[in-house]
């Protein structure tokens, strides 16, 4: 959701330690695409005969990144208090 770098280092598959890369903040177009994809997934589940869908929104998954003040430092309509 926001461009926040993790502290520390990651070990590559070659045994090298490198700092974590800073992710890019999701753009409005990115968010629109994600919302659309969630809708498509729900329709696909219903068409496949599922009774319900559950969105995992905890433990650092995508939705959680928007819900937590520590990971959501956006200043647009997707930031701030819910």
C-alpha cells in the first residue's frame, strides 16, 4: 500500500546479504485493478459453486496493509483512519 522499506537485510540464494528493496506505493490504477481482480475472483468462485468467499485480511496480507496505520502511510483517499 505504501512505500515503506523493511529494516535489515535479506540473504539471496547465493548467500549474499542485501538490504530489503523499498516497495513502490500502489497507484490509483494499481488499486483499481486489484479491486477488479477481487471482484472477478468472487464471481469465479460463485460460478464454480462456492457458497461464500473469504478475504484474508490479516498478518501483512494486501488488505491488512491498508488497514494498519504502521503500513498505510498514504495521504490519498486510501490512507488515514478507517
